[in-house]
């Protein structure tokens, strides 16, 4: 059976904690095989939470900062499988209380040289290395292979002296360094080189995108599209980090519909607080007129719900008081040819051949541009319901704390049932 991979662009802690419980339950039930959590956080506090909460780092963009990756000690080596073309950076942070760390750059300068530097800990988050002298340097032409996961081994002998081997070649040995107290090791790429760590086998994996991009999500689609051969047999789910309700009993049906209906480029869940879904929910009589009027958003984008905290509050409150937590659409499947919000969608791995998306608006690309190019519609699947907490324009005035508490209680009751 095709593996099911959930992709989530993370992550705001308070909102995502509810989703996390649902996904762990789905994974325990064998419905979801892997969870790929892409760190596109915008605050240091959220980044630290995502780092603590979600598996080992699998992939890092070339501009991503150092990420922890293990430790070394006398007679305790660290082994990595690193897919990277140049500029593999290894930060060795001694456990002796020093204010400095050692930085190994393997295959720098277009994969021609390697160096060792000593730097203050304050520079761990900085990429500026101007005027920093090297403790050690040597030519290492072609040391990193672009065609394999490079085998990196950092060893510390009984006397605390570290050494480095790359693809079974001895690169350096530094008797002047004393790591007898051990050290933690951090990794990153750099200078246009993304880094993938092939020895990560956890079912939940972290992917760290390049920071400070206004619309960074293309990085995730680009990653999967470049690995089409690996993922072509998979089924992908993608959900926002603020999905606060999920009908787990219907998730398998949604996945099966996605698998057996290849004509749709993407299939959306039936989403609470989604302009297009709300319109069809009301057409079907699932949302009474007294809750508000939910018009068909022009071209599928924006609309009064998207921009109104008051309307979102009313819709969430109505949904939370329903008995069956389901707002059916007029039919089991709504075929759609306009834009729609991609709060919870699914696509087939084989369609990654079309999904090396340009930088910019991934939602428009997936629900407008690609369907038009390929002459394949999108669809909304009525029987699988999720609830999406908020859109950006709804933030001012949304009863966030009250709603999060209510959805948290709903989640606990649903998972305990």
C-alpha cells in the first residue's frame, strides 16, 4: 500500500499542540506513516518548541542556522550520512564550559578546501566569517560527492583528540584540541548548499526551511519534486498548523478517495472556517442562515468570512455545539475549478512531476494554475471534516484563547472515546 506522508508547515505552539495530538493518534492507528514538519516559524520561541517537539532534523535549507545533531566523547564517535554538494559546516561545542566552539567547514570554496576555526559561541547563529583566521586548512578537492550520502565520522580518542574522516578518507587530526570532556555537535549547509541527513529514520522528521522568506512554502514542494523517484508511490496530505479538529474516523476514507480518484490534482477536506467550504455547507443547509450568510467567494478567494473575526467566531461556535461535528456538503464530492484555501489537502506522489512550484503563492499554483495547465479540476470531499482556526485577517478580534480551549476539550473527548 502507498505510504501516507503528512506535511505541515510549522508552527505556532499554542495552535499546533492540538493538531499534534490528533496526528500522533492517527500514526498510532497506522493511518499516517510519516509526518514531515517543516519549520517555517517566525519567532525564536516557536522555533525552539518545534525543535524540541518534532523528531531529528532531516533537511536544512542552505540559509538555515545550525541544528543539533548529536554528541562526541572519548571513544564515542558521531557518524552522519550527509547529502550536500559543498560547504558542510560542523560546529563542535565543548562541554568544558568554554565560551568558544570549533567550526569545521568540509568542502568549502566550491568543494576545494576544508578549514577548522575557533569562534565565540555568540557566532553560532551568524554566517559572517570575515577576518576569522583558520586554525587549520588543507586542500580537499572533490571531498564531498554530490551522488551519495557522504559518510562523515568525527572521532575522539582516549586522550580527547578529535579527528575527521569523510568517505573513508582521513581529513584531519588535531592534537592541540582537548575534547576529553566531550562535546555537542551541530550541523548546517551554506553558500547555496542544502543539507540532507540520510541517517534519519524517525517517522516524525523536521525540515528546516530558509528563514525570513515572505512566502517560503515553495521550498517544501521543491524538495519533494526533486525526489520524485523516492516519493512517486506516496500519498501526500498537507495541513495547516492550526487545524484544531479532525474526524479521525473518516481520515482513512479521505485517503482512499484520494488514491482512487487520480483525475483531481488536489482534493480538499471539508473544512470549517474556509470560504468555499462554508458557502457549500450553507447551500446544503448545514449552516443555518441565522449563523450568517456565507457567499461564494469571488473566484474562490477572500470573501466576508476570510476577513471577519466576528463571522469566524460565530461559525466556530456553531460547529462546536453541533452533535456530530460534521457540516455536510450538497454532495459527497464537489468538483471545483476556482481557487480555494488549502487548509487540508491531498495529492498523489506521482503528481510531484508537476509540482516544482515557483517562489510565490503555492495556493494559487495548486488550485488555479496547475488545474488550468493540466485540465484537471480540484475537489472537496464532504465526508471528512476538519476545523481550521483562523486566517490572518481574522486574527484581530478572534476569540483565540476561548476557541483553543474549546477545541482542546473536544480533542481530548474525541481521542478518549
